[in-house]
C-alpha cells in the first residue's frame, strides 16, 4: 500500500455503521455486511493515489468519506475518468477476480479531496465467503451495478453528442452527490472533460451554453443542475448543433 497514506486504524477496526453501498443506479445493500472482514483505514489527501497503474491487484476498497476518481490512460497519455466514487462505494473491485483477469491494475484511483478508505485484502473476502453469504451478495450486486454503469457509458459515447453526454454526466453526478449528503457537483471543467472524453476548452464552452439555456447554474467549481429542465433536455430526440 502507498507508504505516504496516513493509517487511522488497525485491521480489526470497524466500518462506519449504516454506511450503504451506492451507485448511479440506486442503493445497494448496507456495508455492515463487510464489517466482519479485517481491514485497515487510511486517509488520502487530494491528488494522492490510493493505487496506481501496474500496482498488484490484491486489495479492494470501501470509501468511508470523501471522493475518489477512477482513471484510465491511453498510450498517448490522455486520461479518461471512468467514474467518481463517493462515500459508501466500493472501488478496486477487480482485485476480487484474481490474476485471471487483472493481476495488476489497469487503472488508478486518485483522491479528489480528503478521502478516508477501508482497505480490504481480496483473500480475506474469499476466505469469508463460505461462512457469510451476505458479504458475497453485497459484492456481487456492486459488481453488477458496475457492469450496468459500463454499458451506459458505452451507449453514451457511441450514440450521444457532447452536449447530451455532459448533461447526462451532470445529472448522474448530482444524484450521486445528493445521496452522499452534498448539495452540488464539485468538479472542475477539466474533470468533467475527462468524464465525457472531451477537452477542457470544449466543456467550458458547453457549460456556458447550458447555463444560457437555463439547464445549469455554476460558480467556483460548484455546479447545480436544474433537474426538470435537464431531464427534459435529455428526453428530447433532437441533436444540438
């Protein structure tokens, strides 16, 4: 594990009670099903990597507080944010597949702000699975949600233009933020660009247009989507030029 992270507990420390797994498709089972697993709690500050490309995939993580972005990079060095993880979500879950799929990380997890993370060894999960089916059920439902999320991303990239991709990302991120107890989408234009596969300059121009159309408000890194208007915009079949 990264040596710069600040350890906050022991492997026997308990996860926060009542913390629920979450995704853009809704609530998943309560994370109390994982409290019996040994783990270490660590804190990462903004910009710190929870894990990096090519790290051994031996652990998965529960986000106890803050936000983490999951990033993939092209051969040319361009970054794509695959997803934003909020409080109550799992990440690094491909470690559970073992070396058959990902012996080493093909993405990286980076703290978007101060993030508190429970680090769990994959082998501890598999050692427990036979005696606690609820743990397995929780993780499988999380993996299913990730697969659905990946399918939605593919459909959006193939079938929708930049304006609609940005609008959809803002709507989904706002839903995630509200479920995590936040009141706005706190992402820079650069981060939004990495989420939709565009450039910061293009996103800045589109944000100005979305605000002019009455679909969003924003100020100093905080975005407040206007939900009814944004939902109607996404329901339209026309293409924005």
